[in-house]
């Protein structure tokens, strides 16, 4: 049996991947282009998208470890000099940033450790900035210009967003730190920072005014994540194992992965990538799951959603400018910006004339996970309760048991705290739509026909369900509209059983009420 390369699940050391026979998807052509274009860069990407691996790769390149790259693009094609430079590599995930005092102390100790690795003593410098200044000067004098690689530069801020006083103080420490780096430009060969969020230049990067933010640049759109071409080039052996196990085609497996994990777009160009974390776990576990979402959604983002859950109901396909996508401040947390930067929204389309971006959920993993979380908030239910209800509703529709479906839906809606009810048809329609996205069926709202709009259309493999919603009216009125406007005609040739459902909501005296009526389509009973 052929020995496959090992899957690098939770591995971000480039040298370990190459030396220990792990699979590495070659991104060195893009990395070489970055190095060739300038000296100071910033790149923002969502968590677990390969930022640490990128920094590790850059580190090995600037250490001059050519042998590690002999089978990769940069080793075969590029006229790179492979000079060795001293490296200052700081991963803020490994720096204690729980409070400003610990951040400054831990960062100072990290600089001391780097100095000792090069036989440079900087302990005589008393402050953090003095140690940084001394370290860079000493390194450049002894070993040549310095390469500075900073991974997750914003972690000390993001980690403490639940306590803005700590976040603001950490931000000030970082601003001084990066300001000091600017003054050392004559002694640095290359500066590269990664992070999730982009704070404005006035708040953090005011001192590094020559920092090139390449986060939306087309030439790095495929730098992190896996393109469709890379999925076909690197992963067929692993996909084949799963296909054989399930008794299906490799294309079926790839289609499932595309639906659930593809769709991230980071530039004007229509270049989409798969989520690398979820892809690797899917191939490793050989089953579908919400790997990326379950690995840890930022607490501050969830808290922000809880404060304004209705904001999220209509956020799919929202339009935003580049400045909205790229920057925010601690004191003002725009939900759209955070959702894009953290990977829960991605670019769907770019409007060049207006220089605006339309955003959407990247894939089913994110869409269903976000909707499930939102439904839990809106319905006042735990995640397990929502999942149980969705399972029961899905089974009911498959079995044509409309009464069981509606009974479960009514229980879910009845759990909504009365203060959150909005006495409008559109409110319950949008809740129904959110729940419907979790069912795994084809669901569409506001479906146009020749004589009107169907409120909601839901299709299983064998059945079509046509819903008409009303608020404060009668189920007879809802059903009459379906019949009078002949909403069913458009689907008569689909070869599926058709069911007509009139559903009415009401909310009086702080009490929720819901009624429904249903009929299987039969030309004889209309």
C-alpha cells in the first residue's frame, strides 16, 4: 500500500512538516512575490487559517535553509539568494497578555530569550522599548540586518475585548512597541505582521507608516486556504479512502467538502479557498462536522451578537466598503467588520464602480453554525434543544407529518422571551427561515410566480411544501391566498408531492399563538 504523507492537523512548523513527511501545500510562489515586492507587510486572516505556518515558512526562508525548499517552487524556480538573517520571531499567542503589566513583562522576557539565542545580552536595558532597540542594534552589528516576524499581533487586544480597560492599555503598549520598530528601519531587512483584525493606523500603526496592508490584495488571495486546483492536486488519495469507505465517488466527497468548507474570498478577484482547518480535520476524521466553528468562536463576538441578535437576521448579502472591512476601534465594535475579519462573512461580489463589497456566509459550516447559535439566542434555548427540535422537524417533513413539524415549531416559538417578540409577519417569517436553513433542505423565501410571491418554499427529495404566513389573521385567509394565486402551478412538473400550508401567528397580552392548516395538493379538492 502506498505510504501517504501525514496530514498536518494542528501543525504549524514548516521545518517539522518537511522533515517528518507531512503534507505541505506549496505556497512559496506567492511568498516569493511578497518578499520581492517590499520590506514591511501586514496580513489579516481569520483564526486557524495558516498564519503561523506562513510565518514559520518565512522564518526558514530568511534563515537561508535552502534544503527545506528543494522540492518546492521557490527552490526550483526562483533566483532567490538564500542569505541568512537574524530573526526576531514573536508569536503573541505565547505571550502572557492577561493584563498590561504581564504583557510588558512577558514581551520583555521574550526579547531577552531571543538575544541569548544569539549570544547577545540585553538585560542591562531596563524597559521593553530599550531592550527592543538594543537587541536590534546588536543583532544587526553582529549578524546583519534583522528580520522581524510577528504572529497574531492583535491577540493581546482581542483576548481582552471582554474588558475594554485591559484591551485599551494593551493597545497602548503595542503602539509604543511598533512605533519603536519604525525607528529601527535602517537595521531591518524585512517586517511581517499577521493578525485577525486591523486596527486603524492612528491607534496602533501610526508609527509604522510604511506598512503595506496586503489583506485585500489579489496577488495573495490564495496564500492561505486551499484553492480548487490544490484540492485536486494534493488531496485525491485521502478523498479516495473516504469515498471507498462510504461506497460513493470521489466527486461526491469533494462536492460535500466544497459545500461545507469552500467559499472564502479575500480580494476583488473571484478566487475562493477552502478552510484549511476543516479540510484537514474532515480528511483526518473522515466525517463531516463543524470543525472550524467548534474550535473556538471569539467570546467577545458572541457577546456582541447576544446584545443585538436581530442585527444578524438580515446580514447575509450586506454591502460594505473596504475601509469598513479593514479597520475598527476597541470603543466601537461594528458587527459586520468583526464577522468579516473573523471569518464568519466573506466577499461574495465586488462592485468596481462603487468600490464596494457584497458579503455572504462562506459555506454551510458557517451558515448553519451561526444560524444555530442565533436561533438559540432568539428562542432562549440551549444548543442541544435546538438540535433536537431540528432533528424532529426534519424527520417530520421527510415523513409528510406536517402536524408534528408544526407542533415542534410552535414549541420553539413559544420559548421566545416575550420582550423579544416583534408583532410583524416578517419577524416570524425570518425566524422560520433561520430554522429552515438548519434542516438541510432546499429552502427559498419570496419565490416569484406569475401572480405573486410565495412566502416560503421548502423542498425535500420527494416533497414540496408551500407556506403562506399571516400575522393576526386566519388560517383560512392564508390557505385561500395559496389557492387563489395558484402558487402550486409552477411545480406541477417537478415529480414531487406538493403540500399547501397556511400558517398564522399572533401575540396578544404577552402570549404567543400559532395556528396552521395544511392540504396535499390535489386538483380535485381545490
